[in-house]
């Protein structure tokens, strides 16, 4: 089990880093292509890329220092203490000690849909938010599994990692949108027809490349972001087992929460990737056209079962969880 556990963690971490590297390379290629298409020179391309990086860094700084407060406020989360939620704080404290991280702030969301999320820029500035539905519907072992998962996100710096990837994806979308608007209003025609400055043929080629990248890069980056999120969920699941020494608590929690039909009203497209399971159910209207932010529940459970050598779920049990995330 130990060998499988650490292999799974290493593979998930490696895949996440490779996907993030792909987004960085994609951002650089898009910036350089657009810069060359506009300026007709490599130096101009580097200037455009540098400006895009500066804007992305400013957005990242804002999210880094204020993003957690905004998410908690939008979610309607209220901080609790020992008198208002003693059992919850006891479980969170146990998992924080197991993870060797400071005790995070604990918040409750008054909603009957069972779910939870972690936020914060690092273990010293972390918070976990739990719905009242989660406390009502899960037993202590299942709650430990969920809290182990969320505090693994904190310990593994997943929130910061997701922030970096998210800012890069947002920067790619902004840069692509700028160039397409620039092209629409005729800026591109003037640059691509300028043959007197030298390198006009290459500039025309780069202009076409920039248009193609501006259309495809935001889609590709978003898909990679979702893939990164899924890898981090697998990593947190495996890490939770390491903290609780009990794969069955989180396994049961995954099944219970995914099968629950309650709608988490405070969740939205911007925050859905943060939750333990996808809070936007497939039957909801707001789920229309969305890519999945979480791995399928059945796949998550079967990966957990690999850790203990149990057979993957099959038959009626698998059919019941099929299609849920």
C-alpha cells in the first residue's frame, strides 16, 4: 500500500507540473506571436510579452492577497469557534496536526448541500469552509476524510498552484481577446501590409499564427487548467488517506456527497473548482456548457481502492456513481 500511495502522489504532482509548464509555454508563444505580428520585430514581440506578464502579475497579486476573503464573503461563510462547532473544530485540529500545518480558520456555510473547500495563500493564512449539510449528513470518519482532503490542499500549496495556473489562463484569454479586437478594428491590416520595414513576409506569417493561437490558445489553456485541477484532486484524495490512515472514510464521503441531490446555491462557475466535489450538479441549468472541474467520482473512488488492493467498483455500485463528479 505504501509503495502505491507514494507512487500515486508522485505521478499526480509530476503531471500537474507538466500541465502548468504547458500553459506557461503557451502563454509565451501567444505573446511572442502577437507581438511580432503587431511590431514586425523580435524586440517588439518581447515587449508585448513583458507587458502581458506585468498585467498578469498585477492580477495575481490582487488574488494572492485578497482572493480568499472574497471567496468566503461570496459564499456566505461565517467563522465558528469552540462553542459553536466543537466537534468540527476537533476534527479539523486532528487533521491539521497530522498534516503538520497551523490550525486554519474554520467557517460554516448555512446550506443543506454537503460540501467543503479550502482557501488561502499558504498554510499560515488558510481557511476551510464547510456546509451545515456536510456536518448533518456525514459521520466522523467521513468528515475526517473530507477535512484530510481539504487540509492536504493547504499543505500541498494547491490553492497557490491553482492561482498561478488560473492567472496564466486568464492572461491568455485577455491577450487573445486584445489581439482579435485589434485585428477586427484594422490594426492588423496596417502591420501585415507594411513591406518597407523588412521582414514583411515573416510578419504576415506570424500574423496568421497569432490569429490561430488567439482562437485556440484560450480553449487549450482552459482544458489544461481543468486537467490540473483534476490532478490536484487525485493528489489530495491520496494525501487524505495518508493523514487519516483510513481510505474508507473519504471513499464513503465521495459517494454520499456526489449522490446528494441538494443544490449548493452559493457556488458559482468561479468557485466550483475549489469544492471537495463539483457543487454544480449536471441536472442544473447553470451546468449547461460547462467543462467538468473534478474527476469522475467513480474514478476517484477506484483510485482510492487501488491503495488498499480492493477491487474497483463494478456492476450496480459502479452504475450508481457513473457520470457523477
